[in-house]
C-alpha cells in the first residue's frame, strides 16, 4: 500500500471559519475525533471483518459493474452493463471506513485519498441503483451504532442563532476567490435552468452557465409577479444577483435582502453601489429570525423571494421560517416564491434517521452548509401550513432538479480549470494549506459528483414553489 499523507479530514472542513463555542460543537469535535481514530484502525482481525462485510454487500450488485483493485487483488461485482466504474484502493482504511460509515465512509475515503475512482459520479449512480441491497447488507450492528452516534453531532439539533452564524462562516466566508473561480459572472450559487440539459456532454451547448442562471432568475421574478413599485423581501442575498435583477428591471421595485454572511453582504453592497441601485436595495446582515426585530416590516411586503436558502435553516426551524414569511407579507395580496433543494419522500425516512451523512458533515457545495436540512416537498408544505397558521397557500410547484446535473458539471469544469491558477494560490495565501491539505480540499469540492448523481437519478430534486394568500385574485396565472 502507498503511504497516504497523515491529515485529519476535519482540518480542512471549514478552514479558517469563525466557529462559535457551544456544547454542540464540543460534542461534535469529540465524536469526529473518535470516529477518525476508529476508522483508521487496520488491526488484522478487525480489518478482515470489515473487508468481508463490504465485499459481501458488494456481491449483491445486480445492476451495473464495479471493479475494485486492492494491491494484487482484483474484485469484480455485477453483470455487464451500465453504469461501470473502477476503484483503486490505496489504504486498508478504505474497508473500515465503508464498513462503519457506508456512503459517508465512501465519500470520505475519496476525500482523504485512500481510494481513487475513475469516475465518482458513475460510482455514486452505481450505488444509488443498487441502494436497497447495499444499505440492507451494510446495516451491521457497528454501522447502526455509529449512525446513532452521528445524530449526537447533527447540526439539525443546534440551529440556534449563534450556531447559524457559525455555519454560514464555515461555508460562505471561506473567501470570494473560490466562488469566483467556478461560478458564472453573476455569482449565482443555485440550480440554473438551461435550454438543453445534456448538450454540454456531446459538443458546444446552446447556452452558457450564465445564460442558465439568468433564465432561472427571470422565472423566479415572473412567478413572483412583481409589479412596478412593489416592495420585496429576500431571505438569502447570495452575492446580490437576484435583488439587482429585480430592482434594475422592474420600475420602482425596492428590495430588502437578508444575509448572515459578512463576505456576501460586503460583495453585494459593492455590486449594488456600482449598479447605481443603493436607493432601491438595502442589504441587512442578520439572521432571518431577526426580521421580527423590525416591527415596521410586519405586513409590509408585496412580494417574497428566496433561492435555495430554506434548506439551510435546519429541520427544527422550517416552521419558524414560514412564520417570518407570513408575518412580513401583506395579509391579502402577498405573493412569494421559494426555491429549495429537496429529497423525494421515499428517501426521507433514512435521511431523517441515519444522523449526519456526507452532506450534513461536509456541506457538499451546492446543497447545504453545516447545519442545513434538505426537506421533502411534503415537509415544505406541512411546515408552511404550520408556520403560517394556514394563511399561506401553494399556487404552483415545479421541479427543476434535472437541470442541476448540468449546473454541477459546469461548476466542476470551472473549478478544475481554475484549480492551479486561482484556487491553490488563494488557499495558500489565506490559510497556508500544505499540498496534502490542498488535495483533501480539492477532493471535497469535486464531490459535487456525489450530488450530480443524486439529481440525475432523481434521488434529489429542486423545487420552485409559488404561494400566496387564499382569495388573492390579483395574482396572474403563470401557466
């Protein structure tokens, strides 16, 4: 086996993020340290047990084909057909990680360089299409116990105001240079809508990533039916693209936009000033729950917009989110549009019961940062009803999830192209990362493949929901 650089995954999880101290954080660090130690054990009998368990589970693959090369040993599973992929094991730690932590262990094995894969997206697709058998086979006593333990560190349990700020720092405030390197010039960090989803795989696509993001933002504004002179509340500023588009294209439209990210608020204010829109857009650096501290906002907004922010608030605070929306929107004619990454109902039970998985622990880049929770469409409806005391009603819902597959591919291409020229110098300059730490960071962000496979197999969705007040006849039909 090759010598793998010694580096704890947690060392590059958040880089220089300003974590707030809390009991939850202390428990989390202790648990992560314990699991790192246990998963690195390669003691003979323990390793043999873990390897036997993993090989036994993989022997049940009946769709697609997997080859694993472990030194002189070659293992082959499945039948001829797609998807096909190859794993090359570089450390025995791979077997213990997968046996103990299943999909999280597989993702972390790739991140830490103890296994290489010729195509991560294809590997994840293979795991998804054989999911039911693999999960049953790997649901050993050990993995079940560790799943229960991961619940202790689930950020879903600690979504307080203080920890919400720490979670945002951990994800968005790692430096604008990283995001500049892979996002389109508008800096939209959410699913785009393309004229064609897969032409980028076969040739020159008809439209660019920026075209797709602009198309999506225009759809959001159209569905919100924003009228000249309307006042709009946006929760989740991002880098200001949607607010700027609304204020610059709809006469007299004024936007109050809320963000917890210091980097994003500074960047958005700069762009707003440069666009000459300071009289029409105000950026508020605060938690969405702090909207209640502005009594003049009660019932003051004609429209509400929010793009891929609701999945960041945590499961326990979804109803609170809708309570804020209901409180801020005009009582008779308010209209809102929310875009959210979603889980299908069929996967909800496992996601809710297994504790922290890869996306919970590492905040894989397009979906959730630490502390987030991906809801199902039904969960969104139920919490909307509860949080608004049934004063909000759904007008329409559309799933644009298939477009995320191309969005993620475009981000990955940009990331890879910018790695040596932009991202590495920024990581060294800001965090003084070693070459080994840079590689863990690179592999973590390339785990976009993990998410791309989810969207391409419809194991993840991305819904745009339009809602209003019952009896609001002024809302135009957008069909």
